[in-house]
């Protein structure tokens, strides 16, 4: 006959064994929410994204701290901490539980209702570690691609700046060449204007000797001045011809172009106007 179990009946050894077995089977049937979760669900809960720009974020990563805390609570790294004082380990576990609980309290990230008790299972730590490895591989691949793209963009910008430097240099070089031509053209007008000015001045002096002190020879009339301007023009033209092909991109390239130190085309045109004005004034005085 089987012994009947009533609320007041004491368990026999046979009855107690049966109840213990049923209890173990019942516990075994209760799955761990971490182990049963998908990779995406665990990533949403334990991973974070770094803001790369106003519009872009990096791929999710489980930080080293988060992973260490999960493994610490799950007992996976006991061998690493075996020599740590018990008081320190207690503080570490408390701090880890506090940080993890903040994540678990976020129902948007934790719709499964994972608890700290779930994380205390070693298989939960192993599961999250596997997700971390997978996410890290995805992040590294994307990061390598971002860095490669950044290098390409940097090279593009360097080349763009180099091209602009060459264009600007070439524009300035053409400007200097044009100035040489303009100086030579103005000199071609100044030389006869100076000769005319001197002839009219002598005529004004003949008409009235006091005019000798009224007008002086205007600049750049006089062979020495004209010779100096011609020498400067020759120097500039010669230096232009000696420019290296890569002068634009060499250090100090901005200073490689020869300059007119005074007597540029605009200045000489102004001088020519003054010479003609003085000539007209002297001619009027001589009449």
C-alpha cells in the first residue's frame, strides 16, 4: 500500500526523495533570461554607442567595464581575483551590481526583465562575453573602414590644398611676367617723354634764366635712373626663368617669385603722368 500524504503527515524518506526530485526538475525548467535572449536583445541592454558626429554614431560595443562586471558577478573571473582582499571584492561587486542595475531598470533596453539574479549564472556571463566578441569584430571592421575613409579624405584635402597652392603660384607668376612686360612698355614711353621734358626745360630757361631753379629733372628721367629700372626688369625676368618646376610646392614657395622693389608698372605710369604734366607747365611758361 502507498502511504497517503496529508498536510499533517510527516515525510518518509521515499516521499521526501520524490518531492526533492520534483523540485529540481521544476528549477531546471526555469530558463535563464540572459541565456535565452537573442544577440540583438543583449546588445541593446549591455552595449553602448559612441557619438561620432552630430548625425553619426559608432556601432554598439560592450565596454570593458560592463563586461568585467558581468563576468565578476557570474564568477567567471574568480581565478583572477583570488588574491584580492574580501573587502575589496565586496566593494567591487557592490559597485558592479549598482551599475548593472541601472541598465536593468531601463525597461526600454530591458523588455525581457533580466535581473541581477540572471547575471549571477556563469552561463549568462559566457553568453554576454560571446556577444561582446561578436560586437567587437563588427565595430573593428567598421572602424577600419572609417579610418580608411578618413585617410582618403585627408589625402584629398592635402591634394586639393596642393593644387590650390600651384594655381595661386601660377597666377602670381603670370602676374609678375605681365608686370615685366608693362614696365618695359612704360619705359618705352618714359624715355622719349624725359627727352622732351629736358628740351622744353632748356627752352623755358632760355626764355627766363630764373626758370633754371623753378623745375628740377623729374624722376625717373636721367640715364642712371632709367638704367637702374632696366636692370631690375632684367633681374626679374631672369629669376622667373630660373624657377624650379616644383617651386610652388617647395617650402617658402610663396617667396620664390621675384619682386619689383619700387618702379612697378602702376608707379611708373604715375611718374609718366607727372613728367608730361611738368612738360606742359614748362612749355606754357616759355611762351
